[in-house]
């Protein structure tokens, strides 16, 4: 029986670019991490939500790489900070309803990305300024009597949907949003790819560029909003993993690495609390970004 | 057949194109020459539908270009400019396949014919060794060849090229000349290109248009190239010889001393 399963598995991996040994090791490690987190800390619904969030994150990374040619993940680019500030302000000023927060965050992020295109370059400065602004905003809100507790702020940094009471429903929203983006990108793949090559190449599609800008901004914003509300700032290294491993690892292996990374960070959140875990994630993202810029970007500039 | 009817364009008070009229016949290779600012690239942009003229219109096979739907127009006209692809992560073969996008029907994958066309031009442009390379890793001259191939792959009725020989080594220029001749050989397609290299134009084009101050001032076969013409419109003294194989004029400079 085991031999048969092994034979079937090896045959399924043949020709797909998937390394059967690494995939098994990653899957076993991920299984242990998910089981540990589910049993001792997060519970089943939250685990599912983290997985849905990472699926969105994986698509977000792919989207940034393929269509926006960006070399900054959502932490160094400042997109994550903008999204967190948006969620915090929506929580204080408008509503705590997670679905409404999701919709408004998508709208605000796509507007910001449409108006000021500062997220898709490798300049650390603009992202750093936004991240410092986030820190200052959070410190101010934490010390002001804003009606939002320290614990809630910490939870927003690691995914506001977990404390919304609708973790399972929001996981479904994340899956639906991911499927929608997959559908749109697969239907319009050549057009979006031409968009990534610049205006003169996109002109051959005969589509006005503003529609392409809108589609890319909206899809990117939907993916990022789902990521921020389900996993917060507990990711942020996926784009660099993608750049560094794309010649050697399959998409499945990279997805498993991203899932494993987040599960380890969730475990860290359980032991050390959300804020130290977020500090570590931000530091890891900046370290990966720096390594990428100095060791890899010159090869593909 | 393409008809350019009384095209004029003014911007900020200065006239960039003035009553430009011309007819491009099927099977022709048309070279457009002129000093910088004469309006060559602008004319190509107007023909391609990327720039709106102030007056006049472009008619392709009896249909006004501005009345032709965007996607249909892209299957009729292809413009290769001087822009390079910005996304350097794409593989050469994937990038070239995108040129067939106007032929692809929505919700459908690229057809077998699209893939075969890409393969054919990869062979013709001698890019087989770079087929799976990513664009960011290509040397400049190879990238130029890829961009030029991108224009051909659409197999549009009218192929427009802006400085196609720029950045190409001598072997690639020779290859490009052959591919251009092959493109129009069935007598159903047209190539129009502009260049600052008069020798390239005289050796390649069946018909030459000289532009000056936004107008077409000379129109004829390669034999119109003369020392007087070069002196008049390019303000340079040269002498001519004839290519011993095709009899076309070749331009040479006088030695300094």
C-alpha cells in the first residue's frame, strides 16, 4: 500500500518541476506547525483563515512579480503600513464589521495606488517613511483615549479577522476573492502581461490603459486587504523567496514555504505576543529586501 | 493598400505635419528619410493610430483607420518603435507570443498557428539559443532583435518600424533585410520604416519618401538619392557610388583631408 502511494506520488511529480523529497519534507513540517497551532493556540477556523490569507498572499506576490514588476514586498514598500493604518482608522471611526472593513480597505488601497504610484519600486526610502508613519500613528493611538485597546491594536497587526467572530466566513471571502483574481488574470493574462511591458506594448491590445490600471489596482488591493485582515504583517518575505527560488523551486514548494513561514510566526505570536512577532516579521522582510537588492537585483536589472 | 490623405498636425503653434499625402501599395517596402524633426516618427504614429491627426485621415483597404475597432486595427497595423519591454522577468518566447494577442479570442488560449508563427520568427531572427532566456539577461543587440521580431510576429497587413536597424550588428542588419523582403514577398503586405541611415534605406526600400519640415518633398525609387538631394535636405556634401550587385546608390563621405 505504502509502496503504491509512493509510486503514484513520484509519478505525479514527474515533469511538473516539483521536487518530491523537498515537497514531502515541507508538507510534514507544515503539518506539524498547523497541527501544533490548531491544537494549542489558534483553533481550526483561525488556521483555515491563515491558510486562506497565505493563498491570497501567494497570489499577491505573483501579481506583483508578474504584472507590476515590483521588487518590494508589502512591508518594505509601505503598502502593508497603509493598509494597517486604514484598518485601524476604520475600526476607530466607522465600523468594526470585518466585511465592511474589507470592502472599504480595498477601495481605499486601490485609490491610493491609483493616485500615487509609490509602491512598485525598489527605493527603500518611501516605504520606510510610511512604516515610520505607521509606528508613530500606532504609538499615538495606543496612548490616546481612542476607544481602541492595546490588545485590539496588536490583533489588528496580526490579522483583524481573527477577533471579528467571523473567522470562518472571512476565510470563505478570502477564497472567493482569490478565485476571482485567478479568473480575471487567467482570462486577461496576455493583456496584463503586455501592460507590465509598458504603454507602447500595451497599446497593441486596443484597450484604453486606464482600464488596465484600474484592474491591476483593484486586484492588487483586494489581495492585499485579504492578506492584511487575515494574516496582518506576519508575512512579507514571499516576494524575495519567489525571486531567489524561481529558477530552482516549483510554485507548490514556494507556497508551502510561505505557509510554513507564517505558521512559525503564528507560533511565535502565541509565545511572545503579537507585537514582538510583528517586529521580527518586519525585520525579516527588510533583511530579505536588502539581501535581494545587493545580491540579486543586479542580475535581473 | 494604405492611403494617407491630407494629414496635418500642429502643436503649441508650430506645424509638425503639413498636408501629407501618400499611397502605400501592397508588396512595397517604403523607407522614410529626413532630418530629425522632419515628422517621420510622428507620421508612423499617426498611421498606427497612436497619435490623432489635427486634419486628414488614414484609409487602409478602403476603411478609415479611425472608424476601425481598436482590436481589429491592431491586427491590421503593427508598429515597432524604440521602446524596450519593461518587465525583464519574461522569457523570450513568452514575450514574443504576446505579439499575437490581437489575434487571440477572449476566453481562448493562443492557437497552434500563433505558436508556430513565434517559432518561425525565432528561427528567422536567429534567436533559437535565447528562446528560454529571460529578457533581463539578454545583451542589448539581441534584445533589439527580440523587439524587432515582436513587430513581425503579429503578421499585420501593414508593418511600421521606427529605426529598425538601430543597435543591430552588421550580420543582424543583413538578416533583417532578408526578413523584410520575405515579409512582403506574397504581395499582400506592406512595410513602412523610417531611419536616419540613408544607406540602409537605399539598399532596403523599394520606394523612398523624403520628409522635410513636416511634408513629403520627394517620392520615388532608390534612384532619387543623389548628391544634390543629400546636400539640399540633409545639408551634407557626399559622393555616390553604385552597389555592383543591385545598382542602388551608396553614399560616402569625402575624406577630411
